[in-house]
C-alpha cells in the first residue's frame, strides 16, 4: 500500500507540472476535470484548485455509496495529491514557455510519463476513472470510448475563449500523452509471435533453443498445397531474434514459411514480468 501511495504521489507531481507549467502556460487544454477547470478559470478567473475541488466533490459523494472504500480511497488520494501539487508548482516552479508544437509534444510526453506511473499501480486515479468504471459496468460503454468522448468535449469547449489552432495542438498533446502512457505500461521492447512451417523443424527448433535461448512449441499442421503433414513451430522472440530466425530459415533455400505478428504483454520465463 505504501509503495502504491508513493508512486501515485510522484506521478501526480509530474502530472501537475505538465498541467500547470507546460499546458496552461502555453494556452493548451488538458483532458478530464483539469481541462474543464482550465476552461472555467479562463472564463471566470476562479481559482483552479477551488474549481477542481468543486467539480470532483459530487462525484466522490456519489461514489461513496456505489463503490468499495479502497477504490474510493486511492482515487481520492490521487486526486487530492494532484490538486495539492497544482498550488505548489504554480507558486514555486518556473513556467515552460515555448511555441505551441513544442509545448504540445513536451506536455504530452511529461503527462504520459505521469499517467504511466499512476496507471501501473492499477488503481482508480481520480473521479473520471470512477465514472468510467460505472459506465462500463452499467451501460456497457468501454473506458476508451468514455475518455475519447469526454476529452473531445473538454478540448473543443475551449473554443469559447481560444481558437481552432490551439485546439489542434491540444489534440496533438493528448495523442502524444496516450502513446507515452501505453509505452510505459506495455514496454518499449517489441516482441513477435513467430509461426514457422518447415521440413527442417528440428534444426530450426535447436537454433531457437540453443542460439537464442528461447522456448518453442510444436503444433502438427498440414500443407494444403500437397496435403503433406508438417510441423508448425511457434515461438515468441524480440526484434533482433526475429531477424536471426529469418536469416537462419532462409539458409535452407527451401519452401519454409514464416509468419510473425507483434505481441504485447508477454509474461513468463525469459521475459520481463509486468
């Protein structure tokens, strides 16, 4: 529990830095309640921290009677830390003022890092997450669709005080942020699920096991071109190992067949468990 709270606090500090010192400083709009707070702040001049509290309070009161206390605790702690840090970084840290495209990319990267850190703790990271879970359970709306809808509405609402150019840059920032978050959760290494149909299955399997130190599975198959039984070899390898396998199989100069597809979230012996 302490480890989760520590990383949530770190992630929300980074998120507050991206929100205040990059996005707001360069007139870009964040997503979720932070984005709505920005819109209302620029229209009314109301304090951002106060707006964040006012918008989140009804959701937490409703959620208190609908979800487990543990889930609400983590969501409340996460949101509290973000709201707290917003006041701190605004007061003590310098703003990163730059051109819109640099702000969109840097804001997306920093925000994505924060999102990845928090989401890897596998807890609800704020009131938006609680609403997303409710709509998924009760209405069948996927979490991805929910975030797409609400974030599009939030960003386009900024047209009240901004222009379309800044909206486009905000959308670019959101896209970059989602990519970076996914990379931190899934990992930067690419792995491939490789299927090999060949008469030289014993030699190929030996190469995979001895030279690449990877496991392989035999699946009995049949070549429909000559109705001949063949052994299908299946293995999971990284990009460099895939190149080595292709070169090794090519060396036979026969009709061996290779099909490879990208695989995510590989868990098990020889791979990073996450």
